[in-house]
């Protein structure tokens, strides 16, 4: 006689019912062989993406005006790096959402001073032409206020002229134009890549300064746009070339597509705080996935939408045979699992 | 179970103060050999959905193997070597297969409500595997040393900085990311995967929803007394 | 001839990708929804595998212990 015990109790007990043969080792070996063959086939047929790295030399060579203008922004403190805040500098306070301000709490742990790190120190590391050397001397002899005045004035003038040097109005820009010219020449020659790489030492593995500087300009950004990698076009999920990307990042990428997180107004709260808010949303959702077995409602979805009746259809069919035929007699269930 | 060896008396009787004996006894009662390496499973384990767990494991194995080769030769080798490019491709596609199989496995386990019967920890370790794998893949993309790495590090820094993680986890530091990707996270994923698989072995495959307990002795192949 | 071609070269030729997967991908989009064709293929494959897995019959256990 088959007793009807509740499903919950049964799940917690050792299964004593019908069983079937199972070769766990064979299953593992077959799986490894199948997956290995699949992998070799796909690797052989499609290769893998490897879009060559961008260099500062290529940036200065292909987008010279933009490189020059970015250099001026670094000196003026108007570049993205210059105003970033922690963990690079104290120019900003970082993002806070309600009482949560971890960006500020952890402070500056990777100090970056764009004017010094991207422009002045590299210029100092090499013998410069006479005009650039003189400009360096003049820059360093000036007070910070004077430096800011020169650089800001030139930055504004350059922006007004759409980065076209030939159309910049006359003004008191001090040594800034010469410094920018000197750095551009260094970049075009390839020397700047080397200097930023070594950073006065020998061994180093930290590329923070290079990536911040490269990202301040349009060269990296334009390459990303061309490859469909921008955050507001589902770029987080995409890969270079025609390769599959990270489809598993679809939900993280999704929030950045919502107009509220994506507006053109930089003062809009949700847009300006998107990075923090979306991260917290994903953290909460991940926690929800982790704790799913304990969340009422969510944990009952498999019961409400009974896909499991398809998966275990043989079992349920046998179960209804057993219960309809059982009564007080022997179960018609099979012993040993054979059907 | 009786033993003929008096020196093994402590295995089943009395209280042993020895850590080794206690651990062995605990292990043998929780995961005896026939649970670790079974040759039978419940008859209801009869669906193709069940193979996606082992397929995920197999893909993990190929990832580790191809990753070992890449770690031996360094992150820049594959840019200039055809053999390197092929090994990189193996690593790339095994990762794609890994996530495909893992997600199908996750879908299956959700619709089976596989956390039932005190299996919540199995579900949770599975989710941790998933999340840790996301992190491992992420650091992998960062250490390709190509344009993709440059862009991903430039973008990801903003999200991580916004929540303070960037203060100590620097996506632009190739050395840090390479070690996290090739050493730290594979170890974490490996340990949690082993834990997850042992939990499945320990608790057995979850019974069907609304399953009925088998109490008819004729249905019990093990021959031991069944629950009534 | 193969004796004059090094192992590296042979490997390179043997492992040339069959498809040009380095050109830009095609994208399908509706409004703010946009998905690359390769990603769409991956997602469709996952859905197909799931559906087939729960629908296709599983071999019966024909032998007893």
C-alpha cells in the first residue's frame, strides 16, 4: 500500500522508491568529451576576438586636435579625470545615495593629479625643444592661481573655436600652448606611451594613469561607439567583431537603457547617480536570487506555473496509475526501476 | 555494520576525542562511498534537463585546462602566435558554453523548485557559483590586453568607484586583475563548486513536486526498512 | 612540401577561422531594445536547449542490476 505523505516531507527524506542505473563516472567523462569536441569545433571555426589595443601615439596621430585639446583640459582641471574625485583625487566628493557614500568614505587610494601626471612630469622626463623647456620653467615658476588662469582661458578659447587652433582668439595663455604642443609631439613620437608606462620606474603593472588619460579624450570613446560598446546601447553585453558577448550581463545592462538613467540632463539625479543606484539595484536582485528559497511568492512560482509536470511526466503518470489502482492491494509500481 | 578489527572500535562506538576519528565518522555517515560514487539514482531522474549540471562542470574543466596553458605563457602571447590564438579561442568558447549550460541548469532547477527538502544551501551555493563566475569572466575580459580590456576597464571603473569598491579593486591594474582572474577567483569558484556538488550527493536529487513517499517494501531496492 | 613549412605555419593555416567573425556584428533593434545577432543566437540556443531538454524523451532504464 502506498501511503500519501506530503510532498514537503518526502523531499527531505532519503528516497526509497524505484531507482534506475546511473554511471556517474561515465556521465562525467562523456560530458567532458562532448564539451571538448564542441569547444575545439567552435574555436577552429570562429576563432576569438582580439581588437588591437589603442595607444596614445595612435590617438595623437589620428585625432591630433582632440589630443591637444585634452592636454589643455588636464592643465585647466576641466577633464573628466581632473574632476573625478575618489579614489583618484579630492576634486569631487563622489556619488552618494541617501546615507550611503562609500566612494567618499574610502577616500583617495590611487592618487592621480592629471596636470602633473599626464603633462608636466612626462614633459620633464625628456629633453624638450627650447620653447617647450622654457614653457615648463615658466609654468613651474608661476603660482597655482596664475597657472589656472592661463589654462582655463586657453581651454575656453579652444572650446569656443571647436578645437581648431587656427581659429583661437588671441589672449593671455602663458606657456600653456607650448606645453600642449610639446606633449603632442611626444605622443606622436610614441615616447609618451613609454613614459606613462614606466612612470619613472622599471616594473609596473598599474595602467590607471594611461587609461584615465586615454579616456579623457574622444579617441577611446569613438572607437567604443563604432564597436557598439557604449553603455546606453547595451554595450555592456556586446563584444568586438561579430562574436557573442556577455549575454549574462543583460539585466545589469538593461537599467542603463531606461530613459530615467540615461537623460541628456547632467543635473538629473537618477542620471548623474546611475552608476551607484544601478549597482545597488543589482546587489539587491542578486541577494534576492540567493535567498529565493525563503522568499514567499517567488518560491511558489514553480508550483503556479507547473513546467515540472513536463519534466517529471513519467513519474506523475506512474503515480496516478499507482494511486488509482492501489486501493488496498499491491502497488503496481515497478521494483528496481525497470519500466 | 560490525568490524573485525578491534582498533577500529572507535569508529562506531563510544566517544572518541580524536579529531581524525570524529571527522572520519562524520564524513562516513554523511557522504559514504555509495553516495559519493553512486551507481543508482531515483527513477524520476529521467529528463535531459538533468545533464546540464554535469555539462557546466565539463565546460569548467575545459576552461581551467585552456586557462592553465594561457597562464603558463602569459597574457600577451596569443596576440602574436597562432597556437596562442587557438588556445585563446578554446578559452573563449568554453566560457560561452559554460554560461549557456549554467543558465539552462539554473532555469531547470528553478522550475523544479530544487531547493525543497532542506536543499536551500545547494541552491545558494549554486547562486554563489554563478555570481563568482560572473566576476571571474569580468576579470578575464580585463586581462585580454587588447582594446576590449581598455574599454571595459575604463567603463567598469565608474560603477565600482561609485560604490567604493574601486578604492581597493583597481580594474586598470593588470597585475591585480590577472592574479584575481587566474588565481583567486578560480580557487573560490572551484571550492564552491565542489561544495555544491557534494551537497547534491549528500541530499540526493530533489523529488518531484508533490511526490508520494514509497512505503511498499516491493518498491524499495535497497532492502532496508522503509518509512511508513 | 610540408617538411619545409614549420609547425607554427601549419598550425596557423589549419586553424584559420571558417567565418569572418571579425567584421562588425549586425544589430536588431526596436526602440531602445537593441541586440547583436551573435548574442541573440546565444539566447535562442539557450531557450531551445531548455525546451528540448524538458520535452525530449529520456532513455528508459532497460537493464536491472
